[in-house]
C-alpha cells in the first residue's frame, strides 16, 4: 500500500491529547535516554573492561563501535516492521532485547561476549527509537502539542548523550564496570510494566506483507556506507573503506527500484514528492554532520590541549545541555507565528557564527571560548533538529510514522558518520602538515614521526622524553591540534552557511502554525455551513 500527503498535512483539526498521553510521553522518554546514553557510556568503562578482559586492539574498537554500527544499520528495517506488527509491540520487543543485551554485557566474561551484547543492544535500540517517535505521532495528533512532545523527545536524546560519560564515571567510582550496563535493566523492566497500560497499539492495517528483499537491500546499502565512513574517521582513507562505501552506494538503485515495483514497499517513495519532506530529511543530515562531527574536536581539545580528565570535560558539557533545554521550547513557541524555514535558517546562522568564533580558540587557556562556541553550536542546531523531526513525522500519514521516523534517524546516523569522517580527515591533514611540528628542540626523529600521527601519539611520545624536549613536544602538538580545530571550524561553518540557504529555499512553503490553523478553519467553514443548511442548492 502506498499513500500520499499534502504539502502541509491539511487533514483537519485533531483532538487534543490529555493527561494520559503526557504521562505516556514520560514513559517513552525512558528508552530514549538509555539508547542515547549507551552511545557514549563506554567512555570511562573501556579502560576497566580492557584491564579485566584483555581484549585485542581490534576487539576493543568493536566494543565501542558495534552498538552504533548495528543500530544505524537496522533502523529502516525496524521502522517498517513496527508499521506492520504494531509500534507498541515492537517497543516491548526492543525493551526485552535491549535489556537482555545489557544484562549479558554486565556479566560478560570475555571480549566476544561484550561485542555480542553490544550488538544486541544495537538491535534493541533500533527497535526502540523509531517506535518512540512513531508513537508520539500517534498520541499527539494536534500539531502544537506534537511539536512540544517532539521537543521533549529531542531534549531527552541530547541529555542522554551528554549524561552517558557522567553516569558511567559516577558509577565506576563505586562499582565494577558492568554497572554501566546493568543500570539499563530495571529501566527496561519499568517500561515493560508501564507501556501496556499507558500506550495504545498502533499499526498500519493495510500495510501488507513485510518485504524481506527490501530489508536485505536496505542493510546492504546502510551497513557498508556507515562502516566505511566510521573506519575512515578512525583509521583514515584506505582502499577497503572506500570500496565499502562504493558497494553500499551501488546497491541504492536496486533498493529504489524495489520500492517502486513492490506491492508492499518498505519506504513509500511518494513521500518525497512533497518538497518539504525531502528538504527536512536533508536539513536533518546537515545538522548532524556538524553537531556530531565537531564534537570530536571539542572533546579532544578539552582533554588533550587543556589537560582535563574525561569526567571533567563531560561535566563541562552539562551547561550546554541546560541551554538546549531552555531554547528548544522557545523555538516551538516561535513557530506559531514565524515560518519554520526562518527559524531553521536562523539556527544554522547561529551555528555558523559559533564555528567562526571557534576559529579563535587559543592553544592555552581556551576553556571559556570553547564552551561559548560549543554551547552556541548546540543552541543553534538542536532546535533545528527538533523542528525538522516534527516536520517529518507530522507530514506523513500516521500509519507511515514508523518508517518515516526510521528514515529520519538513519539520516542522522549517516550525517554524523559523514561529519566525523570529513571534518576528521580535514583536521588530520592540517595537523600532520602543521609547521608547529617541524622541529621542536631536542625531539628525536622517531618521536616526531609518532607525534605527526595524532595528538594522542604526540602526548604519548612526549611521556617517553624528559625535560625541555618533552615540554616542547607537548607545546608543539597542542599548537598543531589547535590549528586542526580552526580548520574543522572553517569547514563546518561553510557547511552550516550553505545549510541555512538550503533551508530557506527548501522549506519556504511550510506554513506557521497560525497560518495552518487559519487555512484549516477556512476549509471547515463551507462544510459547516452546508451541514447547517441541508436544503441549500436543491430548490
């Protein structure tokens, strides 16, 4: 079954949500917080896991990466499955899988068990995230209420990612490393108990059969592309990484052809006939490109240049989360009278200015400037993500909300991976060629060669030296990395400036809430008049 949508979802006035729906939103926040927390929760746990289980370097990388890799790969599949079997049912299945994976990870006795458990968590997360957003679309039919609910959902995601390192750091001060996983289990049990009472079931009764061929093709597209970009971000360009991306992209035409010809497609391509839908998905990717891609530099700057511990740098991100929590509701109020295109364009402009400010970050004592910059970046882009999320889920028919949510979140993952890879590659090239690393006094050639790879390598090499040579190499590496931050800031600012122009053009047809309400009232008036005069026009 396929379905189309109007330019602004003019389906008529919808009933207001009541107390039960808002309580249900609180329940839906539980998996949102945990799934986003688990993207960053290993920041502190990995040293303790490594000391206990002795993984190889490759196994350690897979422990960190497999969760996000699997989650992004199966989002589309799970979103389409939820539309068919029911969003609440899929949510409950996801809670069992995520909780089971967390329990397995907490008591893992070898690296392979940790990797397997993290993969299970990724599958569970991929069922939970599109289900939560699709259920919000079903629970909140009124656009103003839905936008508020999506704002709460977006804030929960941002808070979870920011709190992951803080929570893991706090737990590890008093408990063993498995506690960072075990904390998920009681929350998932609470979700399993509360969801059946608070969340009604929603599914597309006319969705047809689940298309296994489309599911396989979607995995063949997404997994190699995400893998390639993630590996480029970590290891740099290599033939195998580029080939993986090329293989995934080569399968895209086959996937699209299947969607056009299948009687039960996974993605309704007619959704993209609405220019605002396609533009919203693209804007979402561009925002994640910079927001995720640049976080690599801000975190490394605070730890490697300013010398902060991971926990201290994580704590300094809390003011940004609070600022985001304050500004997102403002955006949801402004959109009643200001076109979304203008608010989103302004958000990208703020992000552009924030990145230009970050080109002035010094190699010493730059804490205040880096905090102002990254907070302004988050304040500019998080409302963009919130409004775009509502635009996507609000403009699709309710029965297609699961697939649309998964498509949006897959775009987020792809945009983030692409941002890390592109900005990381630009920054690495600038770092390696920085004149600051040309000839620090007294530094031997082998140490200098290691220092040119990464700032982590430079600091490790400096630790093996002594006196002025060590101090000189540290100073040179920090200066080189600061130029890397400046280069990434300039590249990000160019992307954000382009995104602002794209949003103003691509989303210009989307109305304000008040304009849409007036249009709906005007459409309803003739029908009401006719209903009140049944004999009109029959004489």
